[in-house]
């Protein structure tokens, strides 16, 4: 039995124990979302009240989505392994460079050269390849920051959808929500619950930016839809909202069952 499962059919998203996958799958038409955390949860319906879930419901209501997620993850893992092997082979196929390093008589220069190679490999492995260089840099920096702070951050992002945004706008629409989520999740005393999820994908001609983080304390929202008294993090979500509205988009916030979700929906300009 998995500890954390979130299913959002309209967004084609399934999160299992902190790992998000975006793919097509079947679900009831009137199902808005499924939330399962540590032995209990609920199903949110578009035309009815929430239906609570108990451990007895897991096999019938939760396990089928976990099985779909596992099958998709296995497919992606196989694809990633093949691509990774090819990248590593390409990266390491530098016999001439290695020969020059081995022939280097100055030990200090030799050590420095090897250190540069190792650093390059680590940076290469840490990079996020989203199709947008600015987004790559942002996600890589935030991922490394989360690693250092003991936060489990997962991301699935199609950066090619964000080419119409400037660097400043990307830093606002992606960087600020991430900083906000990081500050919030750091307040969680249990390291296993310091979870942060990012998903950026196309949705019916628009681009969805979705940020989720575990947040045990309920977040009170004001009449403007923003947290009251910086109840969730301390960063300028009003600036994020303004940046979204500048592109005729929307920002919505939601807290339920220990998870805070920030969604930004932007129409993609016609080329």
C-alpha cells in the first residue's frame, strides 16, 4: 500500500509517494481528484460531495491508479536508462583528453583537470532538460537547494510551452511559487513529509504550472484568494497573480488534506 497518492484526471497527473507523472489514463468523467495519505483519503466529485476512503477501499479505488502509474514509470525508466547510457558513453568518449590528463606531469594540474571533469559530470547529471534554458536553470538551482535542505522535490516540466515568457516573468511565475513552497515545507518537522511537486504541461491550448507542497496546517485564504497574513510562506504571491493576469491567465490556491496547491493557467499565444 502506497502512503501518498494524488490523482487529477483533468490534468492527466498521478502522484505516488512524491513522484509525479503526467500521462493519459482513464477515470470516471465526474471525478475531480483523488487524495490518499497514510491510510485514508477521499475522492472529489464534480457533481457530488466528497467520498471518504478507508484502508478497505484501497484495492478498489486507489490501487488501479497506482498500477497505471507503475506501468508508466517502468516505461519511462526504460527509456531514460537507454538515453542515459548513450549520454554517459558520449560524455566519457574522450580518450584524447584522458590521455593528455594522464600524461600531465604536473600533479596539481592533473588533479585540477580531473576535478573539473568530475564537477562537469555532476552538473550534467543535476541539470533539468525541459526545453527552456531559463526554466532548466531555475529548476536545477531549486532542486539542488532542496537537496541541501532535506526537501524531496520532484518535477515534470515541458519548458517548450513557456517560450512566450521573458526571463523576469519566468522567475516570478516559477521562482516565487517555489521559494514560497520551500519556505512553507521547511516548517514541517518530519523530514519524510518535506515534499514538493512541480508540473508544467499543456492543457487544452493553455499551459498549466502546478506547485504542490505538504502543509499540515490549514491555509486561510482571504477574499482576494491569497493567503491571509502570509499563512503559507512569505513570498509575493500577489506579484505572481499579477504576472499571470498580465497574460490573461489565472492563479488559484487550494489547501486540502495537508496539501497546498498553487495553479497558474496561461493561454499560449498563437504563433
